[in-house]
C-alpha cells in the first residue's frame, strides 16, 4: 500500500517544474492583460501630459522671443507629436506646425476657431475641449467587424486654447491639439508582438524550468538513494556536498557525520559481541574444565578447584550483570534510592578492597582528603562508580609507575572526586568517546583487561541519573584524570 501511494505522489522535479511553469504562465497572462486593457489609459494620460508640455513650451517661447514663433512651433510640434496653431484675435494665422497625423486642428474652419477663442476669453483666457476626431473606419473592414470594434477604434482628440496679451496690447491665441488614444494599427501591432513574445517566453520558461527542476532535485535524489543504502545497514555511503545550495551542502555534511557515527557504533557493537564472547568463553572454559576434572579424576575434588569454579562463576555473573545493568540504566528502569552517607568512607573501603589483591603486583594507592564529606545519593550506585573508576585506573596505569591517586576536594557545596593514573593516557581524538558504550582504548594495557568495556558507560549512566558533573582530562604519556562531583548533603 505504501509503495502504491509513493508511486501516486509527484516527484520533487515534477512539482518544481509545475510550479515554475505555473508562475511563468501567470506572469505572461498578467502582462498581456495589462497591456491590452490598460495600454489605452496609459497612452491617453501620457499624451495629455505631452500636450500640456507643448503648450507651456510655446507660451514661454513667445514670451521670450516673439520673432522666432514659427521655429518654436515647429520644434514643439515635432518633439511632442502635436499640432500647433497661433493666430491673432481676428483668427489670422501667425505660425503653425503639424507634428502628428489625424489632428483635428488643421481641418477646423475659421468660425470654429473663433468659437474656441470666444470660449477661452469667456473662461479667463484658457479653454479645453476633448472630443471624437470623427475619423472614418478603414474601408477593408466588414460591417460586423465595424460594429464590434467601433467603440475600440474611435479616436479621442484633446484641444487646448490659451490667450496671450502682450504689454503693447497685441493678442496671440495659441491652439494645441493632439490625439489622446492610440491608433488601431498601434494596438494591433502591440497585440501581435505580445502574442509572439508570450509564445517565445513560454517556450523558454518550459526549457529553463525543466533544467532548473532537474538541477534542484538531482542532489536530493542522490541523497535519498544514499540514505536508502544507509537504512539497509550499508555504512559505506557518501552524501555529496557540492550541490551549490548552502542548505543541501550542510545537510550532506550532517548526513555524512551521522553515517560515520553509525558506522562507529556498529563497529563498537561488533567489538562488544567479540569482547563478551571472549570474556564469557574464558570462565566457561575454566568452569567446564575443572568440573570435568573433579568428576573424572579421583582426588581432584579439592577446595582449591572448587574455589576456581566459584570465582569464575562470579566473574561470569559480573559480565552478565554489566550487560544487563547498562541496558537498564539506558532505558531508565533503574530507580535511584538516595540516602545520606559518607563518601569518604566509601572511597577508603574501596581503596582497601582493591589494594588487597593488587598490592602483590606492585600497585600503590594514595587517597588525599581534608575532611570527611557527606552526600545525598544512591550509596550502592556511587560505590559502583568509584569501584569502576579505580579498576579502570588499575587497568590503564603505567607498568613503571603503578601509583594511583584518589583526591577528594570540597569546594563550597560540592565535593569533587578525582581518580588519577599515570598510564599512557588517551589521545585527544578519543576523549569524547571514553564514556560511550563498548568503548575501549586502542592502547595496549599493562595487565590483561577483562570485561565488556561497559564500566565507564555504567559510570556515565549512574552520574547522569544523579544529575552530577563528570569528565576526563588526559594527555598521551602523562596519564588520565577521571573526575565527578556531587552536591554535599545538608
């Protein structure tokens, strides 16, 4: 069912392609709509502004240089695309110029000009009239098309009149006229251009969208394929970090780091299985061997042989308990039973216990403290932390200097415990992993180290459950200092 749903879903490349094409089509439709519906109003407003500018230019030209009236008219008419006529109060032409087609001003009779002049004089010297040009339809259009496009092709004409009176009393009447609606040929050609341009842009949009969608989805598809391998347990994967996108490159970097960590965990898990198998095999072999010897050989049923079986059974039980305990601590099923006790006495007891069976090998222990300290914690769990840390120091201390130091320091309301060995130390790149499950240092040990490599991980779980601070300081060749701190009890 999930496979069928996945097949029905669109891929990232297809979705990106559809979105880009949709945006392109919407953009083209809006552009065409604005050009076809708003072009007329834009043209009309711009043309009216041009007529105003032409009128102001002619009026200022007449005021500055009355002898160059014709030149001023010709320049303004050509530059602004309008028709200009200048007369006196009797409608006698003084100057004029035609800078546009279809102006109504050249076709107006004298009586019409006089009427416009009278309207301007009655209106304070200015007059504006907007009307149809009355331009007939082209003869090659049929009647049905004429009726349909009659309103669209009707030309609007704007005519402005301005009366100027000089200081000497002479009167100049300025007529400026222009068509304020675009010609049909202009609108038709614009529509053709927009149609062709829209087609070209649509084709280019399809090509660019196809290329970009594939380029965008390619690194994601490759990451998905590598992630599928990772999910199947193949840690030999590599996520590309050269997609050109910062987010995808960062994702690739994090996935590579996750794959490396998973590979490391898998290697540690494999090492744990090997360690557990080896450590279980040794006591089981001894137990089996001594048991068979006591059964088959007369006189071998001695206390010494029984003691070997008992010790190896305890050792086997300890290995199994370590594996079970770390699982319980990690799952949070272990309940912490806190009580007030003297942690100094616990350290002294553990030191005496371990030194009893390690002194023969030359190990010495030194415990430095100023005064006894009391804490509120799980006594059994903290004792196990101390035992594991001291045992770890014994395993990793240097063969030439088998001196292990335990330092108790009280500072304010906390007590800090340092367990220091003088072994080979731990490399800096291994320090972040010493408290991880299954971890064992790659350095060889002074004595044979038995166990599953879970001792420090159990320490971490117990201290984390107590909310305690802990850590390790180490330098190669100088030994290691494992420490933790607890709050002092009231």
